[in-house]
C-alpha cells in the first residue's frame, strides 16, 4: 500500500478507536482517558500493530499543537467566572506558588527514586505540574461535588496548563543550551504569559464584537469563524513569541465567555464536541507511540516517584496554597487527592522525547515513559475512586440549586413559594401577562417569555439551576420544552407534566434517555388541582415516612394518589429539597409535602363568608391515620411489596 493510503487508514482507525473508547467510558461512567490509553497501547506497535503514528512524521506535532490549542480554548470558554471569583486567592496560589512546589518536589522525587539526572528530573517535574481539563471536566460531571471545590479544580486544570507548558519549554531550553539563569527563566515565563494574555484578550474581544455585529452569519458559520479565529490567535502568538499561543487560547476563551454572546450555548456545545474528538485522536496516537519496554525499564522506582507525587507533593501543594482560604479540611483533602494529568503532559512529553533524541541527549524515552505512567496511575486511581472519596469526605453536592418553572398557575406558584421559603432560587416563565402579574404579586421572580427562548433561560440562570419543571396546561408542549432544556442546558433534574397516551408511551425510551421525568405522579390533572386551589378545596400537608410501618404508610399514600385525592409536591431528604417525580423511590425518614383535596373548606367558606387564607403546612389526619385495611390500600400494599 502507498503512503497516503496508510496515513488515511491510520486516521480512520484512530478516530474509530477513540470514539469507541469514549462511548465505552460513558457507558461505564469512568474517565474516558482510561480506555483511550488502553486502546492506543493495544492497537500500537507493542500491541496488535494496527496503528503506526510515526507515519505522520512532523504532522503529528501539528495535530498535537492545534488540538491542544482547541482543548484549552474550550476549557477557558467553559470557566464560570462568578465561581472562580470565590476561590480566586487559592487558584492564584495553585497556578503560581503551586507550580513551583510541584516543580521542586517532583524533581526531587524523580531524582531520588527514578534515579534521573537532575536536569532530566526537573524536566519531568515541569511536565507534571499541570493537571488536565480533559480529565477534570468529565470527572466532575460524573462526581457532583460542592461548587467551590469544582470551581477550584476546573480553574486550576485550565489555567495551569499553559503555565506548565511554557515552564517545560524553558527547562528544556536550559538542558539544550546550558543556560540556567533563574532570572532568565522567570523573565521568559513572564514575557510569554504576558504576550499570550494580551493577544488572547484582544482577539477574544474582537471575536465577540464581530459575532455580535455580523447578523448575516448563520449559527453554524459563526462556530467555524470562532474555530478559525482561535487557531489564528494561536498561530499569531506562536509567531511573535514561541510557546505563548496556549495562553492566548485560554484567555481568548475566557474573554469570549465574558462577552455574553447570544449563541454562546451552541458555541460551547460545538467546541465541546470538537474537543472530545481532539482528545480521542490525540490520546490514541500518543498512547500507540508509547514503548511498553521503556515503561518496564523504569523499574519500581518510577512507581514510587508517582506515588510520592500523589501522596506527598500534591497534598503539600494544596494545603499551602489554600492555607487562608474558606475551604474546610474535607474540601482541601479532596482537592489534594484529585490531580490527574492529561493531554498537555502527554503531548509535550512526546514532543520533548523526539527533540532530546534528535539532539543525542539520553533520557527522552524515559521521560515520556514516566509521564505516561504518571498519567495512567493518577487517572486510574483518582478517577475511579473520586466518587467514593467525595462521599466519605462529605463534599458531594447534595443541595438543590433552585428551579426554573414554566407555567405560572396556582399549583406552580405554590411550589415556587415552597422552594423560595427554603432559600432556593426560583424563576417562573409564562407567556400570559396576567399569569405573570399574579406571580409578581406573590413576590416571585417571573419572566414574560417563552421557555423556547434560550437567551431568557440563560438570563434566568438555568445553567446553574438544579431543576427544570415544565407544567403548563399543554402536556405535549411541556415535553418539547423539557427536551429542549436537556439538549441546551442539561440541568440535573428535568421534570414535566405530559400525558400518558400511546404516542408518549412509544417515546418512553427517548424520554428516559433524555432524563425527562414525570412530575409528581403520571395521573395528575393539573387543571383540576388548579381549580381546587382557587376554590379553597385543598390543604397543604406534610408527613414523615417512618421505619415502623413504612410499607403500610407508603401504600396508604399511593392509594390516595391513585384515587386522585392527593398529589405529592416535594420531598425533603437530608439537605435536599426536591420537586417530586413519579420515578422517585421513597425511603424511611423522607418528609413528603403534598396537596390533599378537601371540599370542606369551600363549604365552610361559603357559610362563614371568610376569605381564602394562605395555605400553610400541617399534619392531616386523613394521611397520618393509616387504616388497617381497605380495598385500595390492599391493592397498593401488594404493589409496594412486589416492588420491594
């Protein structure tokens, strides 16, 4: 076969292997880099021999450079500046002081345990000062931790990458040219960071300005304009001052995010998809190019080096850099544990290995092997244990972050009031001016707009909300709105009131895939309950599920729900206060807040002439007194027993 076809086949197999690894990792809920490394090694020359990255020649360096620029731009674009501001001091320390601590600590460990010469040891350390947004991002999506912890890890992963890459280049320059003047190193680092930041800030602002003014451009073309722009900024910065391009792409992403583009949501999705492709291709190629013999040749000292980096250097780094922060010891300990290395370490190590070999300097293959060993160990150990560690330390994000409710009606406003009374952020949306006015009179935040308008949803804060609830009078519309919310924003909980007719039943799998849940109970009649509330024919109750008699209590509630007398609104479990979904599994200790249909208040109101009072929580005998036996209860109890 001729060379062009060999390269074509190489890229085709690389893309297939990379995406397959990502699919498998997504299915098993573990970091994708684990399977990317595994697939790359298995398909490389030391495995089945299907992939030969050396065929790309200098093209591999081009692919690496452009892909890393894209990855870091996407990382900057996804940074939430409001959250970063809360941990700005710790983040600044990690990117500056922390870099120095890891450089010194990692260098000492590599020299002592891996027996690297001092120059090679510090070159290795400069390559592993970075963490990795390509690993941190997916990891934090799978393990929902408290927001300050997540913001600190995300910010460190993005901002420290260009700093680490520039530092590594400067250390390499010292090895190649023999000039170890500390002032020269600091000046070189500062100049490159400054030039990159200036070009990135100006370029990001220009991109944002042009996209806002260029109304004639389609959304798809705008995405490509940004792609061309970020690579243009990267090339410009690299041309002005070598290795300043990565900082330019990060800053450009941050500035573009701050520009508040109307198409920002679609832009981030597009760049996110490109980043997944870039990471998949890069890790497969770089892992396939790894020599397993060079990893084995390192010996057990290399394993001790990596463990020292994880259990000694990283904790010292984090605790010193967060000394005066508001993080508690549990949060600091979790941040100390999470420091996986990613694509920047792998790509720069691969390029350095080639440069050192070309210059006739020993240690290039050893550095690459130790860096990849560091990536493998940190990703596997920290990635697979992150959820367990977060749960043990109690840093999981269990608190609801508010709700967007579509439809301003008596029942939705009641739910909004319950959430607001517990300090949650709640926003209502409706297209009816009168309904919006009624919500405003109850001191509820409301937008007169369609929920299909993503700009309004962004202003309402859906990207930081915990729940999206669609409960208009039209079930089909609710389902469409919920699907749109999942596609555009992906909030943790998406609920909707939609009919259980054959059409919807056929799309049940689709509903499950898109994480849309029935709100309350599948048989709830919104129109009837709104009328009950308006007529004063309801009571707002609460009950706590208890361990003794839990099955009978649950069966009693389900019997009332089936008869249409009761609808559960919210469930309180520990620190969580959530809108009830039909798929929720109740547990002993749960506090259920519900509406009970009771026509007596209407009759009493007519007899007394009193005005309707505001609903308040109370324990109702109809719910609290569980009957020993009734046909409805027996049927419900049988169903509960079968479920258990």
